[in-house]
C-alpha cells in the first residue's frame, strides 16, 4: 500500500495518545470493512472505515471518519451474532505482541492483556503494520 494520502503509521509509543484522541473509539461506528488478497509482491491487507469522535476537531460536530489500513494481515475474524454487535463500538483494544499488532474491535472482555483473550473477539485483525488517516464525517 503506497502512502499517497498522507497516512500516519501507528506505533506502540503513539498508541496511548492515539486512543485518547479518538476516545478509545467509544460509541464509534464501523462504516466499511474490506479485506484484500493480493498476489505477487503485495501482501494481504485490510481497511476499516470508522466514524468516531475526535477531540481535536473544532466546530459544532466532533465526528470524523477514520480509516485504518492493516498490512501483512495474518489473522482476520468477523463473527456477527455473537456476544454483541460489532457495528457500534464500545471500546477498541489495540495491542502489540512481538512484530504483530492486534486490533480488537469487539473485545470479549474489557482491556484484554493476553493473546488468548484477544482471540476470543468477534472482530479481530492481526497484522504487522497499521496506518491511519482522518477525513470529514460521511455516512
């Protein structure tokens, strides 16, 4: 995935500030999920578009769209009809383990700390790199 839209890479050091900026995605909405299987030199990647509240927004509405791009996806699970709906977000868990980053959009339990806890999620993406960009709110 080339960086033609000024995506920013999410690192473990930036994670607390990132989650705070977007209120840990509380009350966010999942707008779109795409999974790309590529052949040749490209790796499998996923794109998730969310509507979230951003503290840095000025004006009457703080809602924006946030696009997350996950590179080198090694695990993807989306299971509807489970413990709760995966469309409306209560919180998100993002964890770094070794060279992998885990994005848990539907945590089985609050603040999962172990890989086994993350694997119980109804919506989980595991990859090697996450990049993000904001855009104006749109449904």
